[in-house]
C-alpha cells in the first residue's frame, strides 16, 4: 500500500523529472524526497524511475502505476477544490427571513459580514409578516426568521437578538422639530401615521395611551416602516417607529425624538425546533445580534447607544 504522501512525492518526481524539482514543488528538502522514493521502491519491490544524466524517467513497469497515481491525485485535487468552495460558501445557500423593521438596516449590515466570510455563498432573503413566519419555518423554506415579537408555537424556538426602543419621528420644520424628547400626551396632539394597535410596536404605544387615558387619531395606516417614514417626510403627520428601522441614518429627511415613557421591546430569532442550523445561518445570527446590540439602549441607563459606523 502507498500512503497519500508517497503518492504525492512519486508524482512530484514524475512531473518535474528531478529530485530537486520535486523538493521545490513540495517545499521540502531534496534528501527527504530521495529517501522516501527509495523506501517506497524497496517496500513495494518496484523500481519507479531510471536515472539518466541527472533526470528521472518512469520505468516501463511503473507506467500503469503512474496512471493510477495521476487518477488518485486528481481526486485529491477535486476534494481540495470542493473543500475550498465549501469554505467560501460555494455549493450552499443561506435562506433567511425577517420582519420589515429589522430587514431595512440591520439585516443588510449582517449580510455584509456574512458575505465577507463566505464570498461564494448563495443568499436568499425573504421579507415576512409575523403571521407568515410560521409557515416559512415549518415548511422548511428557510432556516431562521428575525422577529419583532415572540409567538407561542410548539414547533418553534426563539433566541434573543437585542432590545430596542420606539421613537417619535417628525418632518423637518415641524412644531416638535429640534426637541430631544416628547411625551405621549404631546404626541397625541398631532395627526398620527401608521400606529396599528394589533402590531407589536403599536401595542406598546396603545398601552401607554390607554394608561394615560389619552385619545389619539390615526389619520393614515401603513404596515411597513419605510412607508411610514416616507409619509412623515412628506409632511402628512408624525409617527412612532422602532429604532432599528431608522438606525445608522437608515431613513434621512426625518427627525428622531425620544419618547419620555418606557417603550422598550425585545427582538428574537425564530427557528424550527429540533432542526440543526447550518454554519452559515449560525454566523448570520451572530452577525445580526452584534449589529443590533451595537445600537440597543444601554442596559439600565434608559439611554440609546449611538449608531456608529462599523470599522472595516
């Protein structure tokens, strides 16, 4: 039997025609190559080479062996190529979902990290409503979903991502423009856009309004944060938005005001229970958690961490 190392050395001598050439090809010493060739010939009882004028030529007896050696070496090359492709993400696809509020800014930043580590990885991103996430995971359409709310479902597991806060957004030149903070009572004095009490973020503000017995008027409802921001920018009212939608200047042309009342919420990654995650999905989750926690409110301080650009 020949070891892979013996196959590699014999082939290197065959390709280069000299011991010195084989040594350079394999980046080892020439005496080590010579010793291994002699040992292999002795142990197998076959002479592989004839030496003429300092060069090594395959013997007739070894021609068939060399043909097999080339075949083995090609398979090793093919294996190395496949391993390299897998290491770069080739031959694989990352399929993930996200609710709109996290997909606007946070998911792209996490995907940038994933792409740098796995440049050849195929990536499929689905923007999902909360109620769509269950089928997406249970039917195996994707590996994980970034969620703004934790559902009760026996087939799903939820892992924490980060905490966030809600902000009041106003257009430039609005009466509230330039303020650092605004109360719920002040917010209700103006036409509101996009607060749906049935949505996770809407329930937070609806609860605050109810506790303070405040009446509020929803003039326009829009499901997605980007649409809400566009309506505010157009001067059609003010709105409540989660901080992840507008992090890192994700929507310019609006002003962010901190809400005086507590509006903290938690976000999660949902996965199908009992289904192992790929390395690519695990790294995406790690990257998304890092990005989101970099801008989450400082724990216990009530302050929001500044949204800094990541160093390259």
